[in-house]
């Protein structure tokens, strides 16, 4: 196997010191134009590559960011990761992406692994089992930073980047009420997810303002599948619209109604949240509340780098928007 070229090889070939070569390749000592040209030409000839790992150990600037998400294959988090990739590439950073599988134990292990890889900072969307940030508190002692995104937990140590979930739910609630809906069923993923609780509070605020009763509420992690929840409440006539924590649940709701012969939206309206690509492929197509996942990804990266570089940048505005398709209709 061919040996990898080093700074010493370049210095030996040009009969100059290794410190001179190192300074030139690091953008310093550029006064001798001829020597700079010769060093760079020899580096190309020998196919010299910077050892970023070794450099990172010396400077503690590895240009690496660690990311932990509950599920990499989830198209919602994939869209956020896409925004992170764009921003980090523009700023000269690389990403190490990990998956917690909604496990707090796995999350703890991943943080330790990323620290061992000498990442400069960590971006994390907490698992639904995570209720505190004790496993992150040693990061600042190690000279590293963290930013929490999407799912928020009670803490005042690290910045968090989240959507205005309550306003998104409020917008959806106001729209459904204006169409004549009076009884809403909210199906959440887990009561432990604060962004889901915020979405529910938004719907209930809209109902309060119209003098209507709060949403009926069920959660998948405690009350069974979407089908089981719908079967329980549909027979009681407890709702005329289903508002969902996300579009995946919305798609399950539409599939269940299609299976039992209930017509959406003629007999019941369905509203999702996130505006994922799958909304275009349900039948009928799923109306949803959109917030920019790409902007969230970019904001998380720039916020982390601002912390690391002790600088400030203008925040990006993430405003929810109602995307209307075919799963919601005027009542009566």
C-alpha cells in the first residue's frame, strides 16, 4: 500500500523546514509568492491530504457537528437534516448523524460516542422518553455546545429551536370552526411530547374563543392504535373532525375511514400537521399545517456555530401555514 504523503515529505522535496510548509498550507506566511506556489504544487504532486483528525486534536476545531434524531428514515427529520447539511456545507462543517430510536438510553450512549469523536457541538431532537437534559450538562465543561431542536423539554441551559406549534394548532382550529366544525378529536403521539401538547393547546384556544368544548384527546402510546381510538369515539358521535399530531397519524386516520366506509371529508374532516410529501398520496389528499423544516435545520446549525464562535446572527422566522387539500370540507 502506498504511503500517505506528509508535510515532512513536501519539506524534504523542496529542502525547506516543515514549519514553513505547515504555515503556507494553513494560509499563513504568504509573503514569498514563489515559495507558496512551489509548496502548493508539490503538495498536489505528492497528493498530500490534510489529516483533519490530527489537526482537530491539536486545535479542538474538528469542523464536526454531531446530530441525534429519533428516526433518520422519518421524512420529517430527513427534511430537517437536509437543511442542516446545506448550512453546514456552506460554513465548512461536516455532520455525524445518529439515531436514538426514541430511546433515552440510546441517546445517552450516542452523546458519549459523539464526544469521543471530538465533535465541536451536538444538535439533538430529544426522544419521547427524554424529560431532562442531565446527560448533556457535561458538554460545556468539555468546551462543547448543544442546541435542542423540534422537540423541547424544560431547561434553560441550551438554546432550543422549535416551531410555533401552538399558533399552528390555533390556525387549524379557527379554520375548522369557520367551516362549521364543532367537535374535534385530537390524536397525539405521546403526552410526553411538549410540541404535541402545544398543538393541542392551540386547537383548544380556538375552541374557547368560539365558546365550544375542548378537543376530545387520545394518544397512541397510551390509548392504542389510531383505528382503536377512532372506533371508540366514532360510535359515540363524539367528533366531526380529527386533528392529528402529524401527517403520519392523519394518513392512518384516512386509511381507517376508507376501510370502514366512512367518507372523508363528506362525513368527517381530517387535518394533519407538518405537510409531509405523503399528504399528496392519501385518498383524499390530506390538508395539513406546514412549517419550514429546512429553515429549522439551517437555524439549528447557525445557532450552534454562533455559540461556538461567540457571535450572534439574525434568527430565521418559522411561520406556520395552512395547506388546504381535499380532506377538509364545509359542514352543513
